[in-house]
C-alpha cells in the first residue's frame, strides 16, 4: 500500500505540476526559472558505495559548472561503452534504438535535460522525422546514451546548472 503523505509542509509540492506541464496563457509566468539551454559534455561516470547499496552518476559539465545525475547500472554500461569505444558482440537496447532510427532515417538532433521535479530529472529527445522536428520524453540517462551514439549535442536548462552549482 502506498504511504500516506502527511498534511503540512511539502504536500503542496506534489500538488503543483512541474513547469513542463501545459500552463495557461501564451507565455511562461515572469517568475518561472530560465529554461535557456546550455550545451554540456559528458565529463565521466563514477560510482559510490554506501550501506544502502551502490550508486552510479553521470557528470555533465559546461566547462565551469557540473551536474551529477544518478543513473542505473544498465544505463551506466551503455554510456561507458561509448566513452571507452567498446562495442558489444550484440546490440544493447541503446544500440538497437540507434539502428532503428538510422533505418527510419530519423537522426537524433539533440537532447535536452530540461526539468527537475520530486527528485527526478526530465529530458527530451529531438528527432528529425522527414524534415519535421519531433520531441520525445526520455529519461536523462537514456537520452545521454543515445546522444553519445549519434554524436548529438547534449543541453541542460540553465536553471538546473545554476541550482547544481549553488549546492
């Protein structure tokens, strides 16, 4: 059974949808955080151990600020294989997606990590589908693994880098 959310502090955060949800009006509110994308590079991967288990992080950097995103073991493997220029004997999931998009002639143009809500980062893939740019929701780890396979640029919203740098 799901745990009850206690009344009081923090509850309202779950009631307010994140900024990527549709909003009323024709523009974002004036107090909305900047969504300006900044191009970043994968600086590397690292792991950490604790009593609770193992954790893996991908580190993105704009050359000055870093954003660390916790990722799963399979996504870490998918990313590190590209960084270390290793090819598996058979295609892994991200290689399969790359092969499908190549056959459909729908290259990945870029990825954007554009929001953070309830301790979760959100990302989007931008594909060229016959001259039409389409946007697909994605987990950041999958988006990064695909971007590396397509040699596509990775962007992070300015406010996410600022928040990470302030910590």
